């Protein structure tokens, strides 16, 4: 069945190499010429670990169509290139296909990646799908195509931080006794139930795919499944009244669930959604169909499928707005469902509820804070546990960080390569070096590798919920106070600067979690192998990367960013103006 699906998707039969790997190689033996190349090979395979990816046999990592490579032939070719890539060479990957290899120097990136990028006039799904059908392009999401996905564990802290800030604003710092309702338990949305319970709340999460609910229960992200909406509401109410953290999945279309709640006069405290609404064909499921039936309709009549998806989205947003009117705290969690119904159904009132970034996250962005994530290339969980100790020792004053690390150790299971994520920012130290938070921690990890306290190198990357590497008017840059939401110079500058600073993998993508033409974003990796070169790269990249977040928001006039720049000696020309 997997082989048939892969062939139908146009990517060819799954690679025999992938069948043998079934995830990232581990240990200290190298297949490549050095650890920087080895890290890229391992992260690509980690993306396609069956424990990590949604449909690895089709090269789909998450988000419905987000792929790690364009085809299985391209995957094999990438591995071949990485194995022989020298320490003074750079491999170019265009939408999941290796296209060139050039002599550069040891401080240059080993891999440069560009995914899904189209010239402005042609930057839409129609042109993308035409090119995709010809085998010329692929959708890389962000961490799929940049080989930085670490499973649902990667998004968990961003969701946790968002809900923690909501709790601070609305409920005196905790979701205890509060019911959060949402939809979507895929690769990104699957973190929601656990993020709610880590904030002491109760979660009801809908998904039309029962297998996704089962997977979240198996991996500890959701506690139980309900028979139907009534059963879910009853269980949630009981847990909320008892003040107990609790999560339950419901096998139902999210729009249908919200309409059922309206009929029953049930109004949750908090309401959001992480269905794959950015893609009305491959990601979102229309109401009235089981998964298998919808999959058949998508194949037989894609135009009808799109229209029915958009009809369901319109109902979905209508229900969110009505529940907001009745008292729910509602926000969009970055899937562009508001933009979809505004554009395709003329529903301007869709934006009467906010996106999560302007509502809860932007103050963090102004300080250069964002998702610093790292993976243990050894495959040994003890290496991550040692880094957990290190980050707590390095920042003894950060109570919220300590709480997060403790909760993550207790409740977040590793998927694929052991990994961790925590939000660190700029905030330069007041000593002579003036190192950022991220640089200080990266250098500490590098020292631990050099001293043998960590068995193999650690690779540091991040996701696309970031301060300075994204232009996304319906997500990270929504409602910028100077109106600069759609200016895409910033992620390009971020990528160029991180190349100059010596990141080991740098990538630029179109689309992300909001769809082709709706975002541009960049990513990077730095391999901490204990060497002096790794330390040099870490000092630079973990200054430039969060620093672009500070200057982007300072340029937009945010006082917190201007203050951070002045306190941390970030040079912002014309800041007095």
C-alpha cells in the first residue's frame, strides 16, 4: 500500500536506503567526510523516521504535503552527495533536489537549500501545482524541507508559551479550570492537548482522522478519546470542575464539532484551531466525508474538493466568531484559515478574531526570543539530559525556563533523534564578551562535547515561529505597528547574514504553514562538535540570528525592541529617527 501511494504521489518507490535506515543513523561512526555533512544526512533521515513523519513513504513530513526531498531518486542523490562532500564544498538543493556542488571554504555552509520559491506574479497555488506536476518543485513547509523537523516535540514549547501568555493575560497565570477547544492533531497541531495540560488546563481536540488521535494518545500528547462531542464535553466539564489537567480527542470534523457546541450552548473558555487550512486540497478535510471518502474525492474531482473544503472553512470560521461573541477567547493559530475564507469567500469579518502572534507572542519577538532547538546526533537520550542540566545551570534566574525543562523531561517523549527546544533570546551578557543567551548556551554545549560529557556532536536549529527570519502577514508579521507585514526583505537578510556568520545549513522557503504566496522564511543549522571552528560559528550565528529579530522589530518602532537593542549593544543605524 505504501509503495502504491508513493507512486501515485509522483515521488517514485521508496528508497531501499530509507527502508534500511528507518530513521537517523546514530553513534559516533561517520558515513560522511565530517560531522557537518553527517549532521545533514542524519537530520534528513530523522525527518523521514516513521516515528516522526506523517507519511514518510511519500516523503511527506508534516502539513499534508511538506516534503523532505522532491522524489526518492533525489533523496538517494542527496545522500550520495553528502557522503562525499568535502569540508570546503557547498551542496545546493533546489526544492528537494541536489542541483550543484561548488568549492567554497570551511566557514561557508555545507548545504544551501531553497524550497517552493516563485516570482511574485506567479506566487500562488495554481502555478505551484502546475510546476509540481511537472516534477520541478516541491512544498517544503519550513522544517520539512530544511531537514529540521523533530516531530510534535518541536512545536510543543511554542504552543506552551502561547497558552502561558494567554493564561497570564486572561486567567491570572494558569488555565486551571479552563476548557480549551481546538481542531487538528497532525504533526504541528498534535502538540496542543499536552501544551494545554502543561498549563493546568483541559483540552478538547477534534480530528477527522482517528489514526491521528490514536497516535497522540500512544505518544502521550493526548490522554483519552471520546465517543462523541457530548461525551467530550461531559468529560471536560468534570475535569475542569475538579481543577484537573485533562485532554480528550474527538473523531469529528472540527467545523462540525463547533456547530454542535453552539447547538448545545456550550462555550469554551478558549478557542483556536490547527487544522491544515493553509492547503484546501491536500491539507484540510471537508465536512461530510470520512478520510477515505475525502481522499477518493480529492483524486476524482479536485475542484469539487477545494470548493467543499472552503465551504467547510467558512462554516468553521463562522462558528469561531459566534463562540467568540458568546464569550470564548478566540485566536487563530497560524494556519491561515481566516485568510482562506477572506480571499475565497469574501469574508472580511474573518479577521475579527486575532492571530496568536500579535495577541500573545510579539513581545517575545521584540527581545529576539524564539525557538532554540537542539538534537543529539549520538541518539543517546542522556546527551539531551546533560544539556537540560546545562541550560538550567547557565540561567539559574529563569524560573519559567526551569519549569519548562522539568515539564518537558517528565511529559515530552522523544521522537526519532532525542531533541529539546526552549525559547532563548538576545539579552547580551554584561561581561566583556557580551554574548547573547543563545550563544552562551551553544558554547556551553560545544564545551561539553569537547570534554566528552556528551557522546557526539549536537546540532542546533529552530522552527519558523521566529522573530527575525519570517515575513508572514497572517502569522508572524500580522498587524505590525508600522504596516510592514508583507515586506519580505527580512528573511532574505536573515539567511544572507547567517551564511556570512558561518551557519552549516541555510535555507529559504516560500509558504510555510500558511501556504504558497503567503510567507517567506529562512532557517539554519549549526553543528557543535567541540571544535574551535564550531565555537567561532556559534558566537556569530547565535548573535546574528536573534539579532535580526531585534532589529526587525526596532525598525518597526516597537519600544521593547529599541530598548533591547540599546541594552544589548545591537547597532541599529538611524534608531534616533
